[in-house]
């Protein structure tokens, strides 16, 4: 049985923080499809199933959390700064 990587890759801006959990991301692309500002792209690093995983361009990200809501595997966490 393969161990799941519970560590996250974090991206930050003045608006908030966006995290991806590589051990959960299967590279389905739903987050990319639903992002209203198209700030999510494909990483050169692979996810748990050997598929590309996602990364966020925090210069564009509005920290709306839609990607977190549509991710079927809870691989994304968005935290808005107060």
C-alpha cells in the first residue's frame, strides 16, 4: 500500500493562501475548468496517480474558494486573509 503525502504545496499573496495536497490531487482539472479568473495551471510535478497536478498563479487568484468547493478529492485548500 502506497503512503499518501499529506504535506501541501503552498502559494501565498496579500489576499490569502492556496494549498494543493499532491497526495490527493488526481489531476482531473475540475478546479481549472471552474476558476473564474483562470489562475490554475498544470504543474511539472506529478500527483498521486502519475498525472499532472495543479498550481496556482497567486498574481491572478482572487481567493474565491470555488476550486476548493469543486475538487472531488479535497486536494485544495483556500484561506482568505482578513
